């Protein structure tokens, strides 16, 4: 089985890439929709951030509102809106991203076998995943990286250049032999 440390390493790399993709944008550019139908960065960040408090709640076995139903950021919500002020400043969005990522990383690094082996507390997820441990790579790596990929595609569609992938040095203490 993969370790929590290996998941956090990939999680950290995803965060670095997302931050690089957004670094040179203005608040106003965060809501551009090339072609009129792409998810814009402000919506993508808000959608990803819906899940950050959910991961610790899953590990604690707590219930929570289904993120799909969130009016602003859920996939059953109304979708991206053109007014950048609805989402807050780019810096506030990035701060939420950084803080949320760190809370998830800390919860995952502190997770116990009991927490990881319980069924997900959201009924629709409990039907799809036998345990929280089985679910988390899908949520943290697949789901989030789909949306980070959307940011990369959005950049090109909006006329921005690509970015270099940031440094992949593991966070201090993550890998005992380094």
C-alpha cells in the first residue's frame, strides 16, 4: 500500500504546479472564459477548496454537506460566474489554496489505520469506495490534478504561455532518508 508520505509528496507537487500556473494572473484574468464555456481559475480554485475541510472530516468519521450541492462551486451549482469580486482577490484564493493544502497534508500525515479503514461518511462516496484510504488518492490526486490540468489548458486557451514545472524537493522531514 502507498504511504501517506508518498501521497503528500504528490499533493505538494500539485500545489506547486497550480501556484506556478496562476502566478502571473491578475484578479480580473482569474475569471476569463476563453470560448465562453471553460471553467475559469477562480471557479476551479473554489471548487478544489470545497474538499479541503472534507478530508479531515472524513478521517474523523464526521458528516458534512455534499460538496456537489455547493451553489457557487459544486458541480450541481450554477458554474463559473464572470464577476471576479464574487470569488475574492486572487491572493485570497491562493491563500485558501495554500492553507487548505497544508491542513489536508497534516491530517493525512497524522491519520491512523482506524481512520483510514473506516467507510467514507458521505453516503454517495460510501457506495463507491470501501474505505477512506481507498478513496483519498482518487480525491486528492485524480480529482485535484484533473482541475490543475484544466488550469494549464485554460492558460493556453487564454493566450498565456506555459510554465515550467516547479522544484520537486520533498518537504522537510517527509522522507526519512533525505
